[in-house]
C-alpha cells in the first residue's frame, strides 16, 4: 500500500508549520516537537511537491500479485425456495455461459439446502458442467452463518474466478459476507458484465443516482463477485438433453452451526410483482392530478396488464414504491410496456429498456424516452389515451381470442 513517510530529521517547528499551512485537508498534527499524519490525509501529495525538500517522502509499495492461473471457472449461486429455483438463476447461467466462452472457463452452480437433489437435476438442462450440492438439515432455511460457511468451503475447494449472485434479498445478504471472507471486491446491482482476455471481470453498474455508468474491475483479487438484478439478463434456454453432473459435497458439520433459531415461519401473502408482468402501463409526471391515474389504470385493465409508475409519483404518494420502475425501484422485462408522459430519465430507462416492445406517448418530441422506444406518439396523453382505449376495446371485440396482441400494435 502506498504511504507518506515523514523524515523527522528534517523537521523543525518552522518546517512543520509550512507543511501544516499547505495541507488542504488539515492532515498534519504537530505535538511535542513531533509531526504526524492523521486520518484526514487524502494522499494528494501536495506536501511532497510543494513542501520543504525531503521533509515528506511518497513511498509506493508493490502489492503481492495474485496468481490468476490458480482460479478458474464461473460459479452461479442457485437461489431457491424449498427446491423451487428462482428464475434469476437461469438468467445468471445464461450470462455465465456467455462469459465462459470468452474466458475459456467452465460454468458451475452451487446450491445450498436440504433434500434438494431432485431440484438440482433441473439445472443439468441448462448446459452447465457441474452442480456442487451442499445438502444438510442445517441449510434447510436461509441462515447467514451456515450459508456463508458452506460457500466458503466451495470456494476453497473449487477456486472459481468469477461468482454471480442474484441481487435478491438473500443474495444481497450473502454476497457481502462471502466477499469479506476472501477480502475481495463485490460490485452490487450490475446491469452489464463482460470479461477481459486476462479473465478480469468487467462489472458495469449505475452510479451517482444513475447519472453515470461505472465500470469496475478487481484486477488483483479473486474470486470476483457481482450481484445482478432480476430481469436484466436473458435467461438460458432449457434443453431437453441433460449435460454435466451433480457433486454432493461434504464438510465439517460444526461449521454449519448458527446462533439464529427459527421458531416459526409465516408465509407472506402473495402480491402482484410487476417484474413478472408481461404487459405494463407506466404513468409519468405528465399526469396532472391523482384522479387522472384512472386513465392509466383503465388502459392497463383493457390490456389485462399491470400498472406502474415513475419515482415522482411515488414521492407524491400517488403509488406504492413496489410499483416503481427504475434503478431505485423494480427492473422489468415485459413483452409490452406503454409509457404515458414519461420523460425517460436514465434511472427509469435502465429498469425497463429490455422490454420486447416499448410504446411511448409524450408531447415533447425531444423526450429521451423516444431514443429507446420501438413505437412512439408525440402528443397529449389526455387526448391520445382515451382514443387508444376505445380502439383496443373495439379490436378486442373483433378478435375476442386475442389476449393483448391486437391489430393496433402490429
């Protein structure tokens, strides 16, 4: 690690005062005729460049370089609920296989739980080389200590270069613990992944409120960990054929002990999840009053779709935060999404641009939403939407067997 070294033999009261005066961060303390650098130092090196010659020296220390050849393969964490695999797993497998072709790696899965061998067999239809299964009673329900211990055992034995984890409630709890165990980097909520020829993982995610897209790499750390949002990547297509194998792993059961005891598990009531919707109508800030939301609700109803909104509507208290689309809300990937008066800020479009068809209505011809839309109407939603609803009703009565693919969209 780079550091600043004070050559005390060249420091007197006059020299110390000069260094204190030129430091913009007040990073020097002079007590009992001794100059020290405190925690406020930002390593700007002004004291080296403009301070008394030789008083402060910048020392660059070379860190030990990791041997990347010891790490190989891409591992996908399989999230499941009592054996029912979360769809994000198949999205991660699809991306892992894509990256593996570039890096010359194999693709592995790690699955933790109890009595899950049959569920693990489903993974063999997705072109992976091996499923590493940790099947213990202690792993029946998600507890952070035993899950982290099992994950640590897997990494120590297999040494995967890259690990992909879903950015779910479980993934966001587990990934940081695993990264901390190996003192490696973790990039959360990635929207794009790629790999260099030297096997460094390129991790891209929104930063500063979505105003920029940050490219992150961990060139001297292994394994490389990234969490990925649901509905961002394309799912791997299931094959009828089976490939790969399942390896049942064993470890010291003492490491799977937990300080957490489950007294009772209460099943959460099912609620609508816009991430799963095939058709979504999104209202934007162009709606003048809360009552006008009825217009968007009606359009969603005639299309048998779901309703959602943008962040300003959530902040105004017009819709629930679970209905918000964007970086600070939900990521969606429907077959059809219709935006009503949505400007199309980066934060919003990042959460919906993977939709099969984007239909945008906005009276501003220069609205950013039009740059990602497949179909666009420049005009007032208060004039266009009622006519659109009427046309859809007519089309549906003419084609009663059509669910949402009506002539107006063809």
